C-alpha cells in the first residue's frame, strides 16, 4: 500500500512566485531567515495538496475509478487556487517586512501567516479524506468494498433503466468505505460537508461498518443507503414530504402526526426503495438491526428523522404484502408481535399509535404506488419491483453460493438475499457463504 509519506514525497515542484524570489538570496538576519523559512514552508505545504494520480491506488477492479479520481482532483485544483492567493499574500507581507522590518509589518505578516496556515490545514483535511477513502482499496478488504460498489451500482442501474423517461445515470457512482464503530451512513452527492470544508460532495459515499462487511447477509444496508442517494439524485428530496403532507391532511390526520411522518420521509423512502430493490431479505436484515430491548425499539424521539423502530418493521410489511409476499409478511408479523406483544408502557404517543394503521397505508401508497414526474410519470414500484419470481432466483443462487458454484446471471443486488437464504437455511457454514459471496461479486 502506498503510504502518505510516499505520496507526499512525490509531490510536484513548488508553486512559482515572482515575489518569493525577491526575498534576499542570502538571509543575514534572524528576521530575514524567519520570514524566508515561513514563506517557503507555506508554499511547499500548498504544493503537497496536489491532485491524485490514477495509478496511486492500484490498477485492479477494486481501485477507484477514473471518474472518482477526477472528481476528487477537481477539489484539489480548486483548493490550490484558493491557497495560492493566501500564499501570494504571505509573500507580499514577507517582502514588505524584509525591506522594512518594523513591528507593524512583522505583525501583519503573522496575521497573514495565520490565515494561510488555517487554509492549508483545512485543505489537508480534505486531501486526507480522499486519500483515506481511496487508500482502503489497496488493503485486504478491497474486494469487500468492490462487492459493495457493485451492489450499489446495480441498484442505480435497475432504477434508472426502469424510469418512464430515459435519464443518464449520474456519475461518479456510489463509492463504499469501511469505517469501524459506526452504523451504516451515507454522504449524498452535492451536499455540503464539514469534512470537505463545506464544499459540495462530488459523489455518494456509503460508509459500512466492519461488522456488516464480515456478515454479508446483513448488507441490506447498502440498498438502504444507496436509496437515500437515489431519492436525492432523482430530485425527490422535497417532493416526497410534500406529497405525504397532502395525503395525510386530506385524510384528516392531526397536524402533529402529519408533521412526524413528513420528518420520517427520508428513512421510510430508503427502507421501501431498498425493499423493492432487494426483496424480503431486506426486511429480515432490518429486523436484525432494530430488534433491541423493548425500551429501545419502542422509543419515540419527537425530533428524530428515523421512524420509531417498532413502527418501522410494520411499515415495511405493508409494502411487502402489496408486493405479493403475503406469506413472508405474515411470518415476519408473527415474529415481530411475539418479540413485542404490547406497546403498554412504551413512550410512543397515543395519537401516533391510534393513527398508525391508516397513516402507514397512506404513506406506503404515496411513496410506492403514486406516479411522480421525476420517475417519468411512473410509480416507484413500476420503476423497480422485486417479484416472487425473483425470490426463486435468490433461493437457487443461495444453493450455488453454498456449494461454491457460480450462481449464474443474477443481479448483484439479489446476492445479499441469496447469502441470507443460505445462512438461514444452514446450507453451508457462515465462513463459506461469506467467502463465496465476495468471490462471486469480485470476479464480475
């Protein structure tokens, strides 16, 4: 793996400057030596914030694509242009202080040095963000991340090819990244990120914790996080809550209940779109995540963007039934109500409990079964739909994954379900299922 020191050592020559060359060739005083050294340090620090080379992170299938490298390098160009102005200002102050080393001139130099230093530190953080992001593709986990990339890309392709009107798939596609100790998360395209100095994120980043990658049957998280990005890229971020508000108001639900469901729209949309992309296995994966102590699962956060976990499963079961998976939905319902037989003592407001059956049906219908101009005047379930026939493909692929046989022509997004099916039915050891899962996706 290329180290940061090796990359920094390969930085291009320092930025040209007419001003810095006018500093004394041979500094004779402590002040001159200080000014010269500080100006040179700043210039070299800016130089280190450089574009990445395409070959720095390997050349295999798991390496960052040319489009991802290009997008990151556009950041580097912008940052260097901004930093160049700060360094030119520092050179000006240095030149003035050399010719007239008065206290005010030296203090003006120090103020500019502070400005340049803060700008350089911020730029280095951004550079390091991309360096770490891309650097993981040279580790032993490269094929795991490649597999996740291919699932994410397949979700995009399935969605965009199903639209009522042709639209180009946004590029660069989602890029996965392992970050231990966290739950899955995503940074959406064009969202301003603190880690990027409040600049717009150039491509979707999906963060996956190590424990999910170790257990690939739990990677329904990819479908969910990618669905967040699909809602964003399709232009539905504002439209969906507006539709939910209209539908619930027309049904006469209380304002507080309506506002809560509107606030939950992002997570509900991601759950439901993920289910349409991956099938019943996504619900099974969800249950594994949200099934916690009754106090935790039946908690209610009045300001939270996630639905109460107890509700979340029932919302997914509403869609699962309407997709034609009645038996599966009934089985999940029996499990869930066995785990949580009552809401007595929960912190869920009674108004939310009373309105839930009607509100859940209306929200699922609004998100999945109503046409949207952004979808080419189709409904979401017309754009992408996991059908019972697909479940047969998943079951057959599970048998093949378990035996180490090529699972055949099956969409990458279905292989998470195949791995879960193989595990649940004990078709092979967890270690073998995981190894065959990653081997299959890596060679595609």
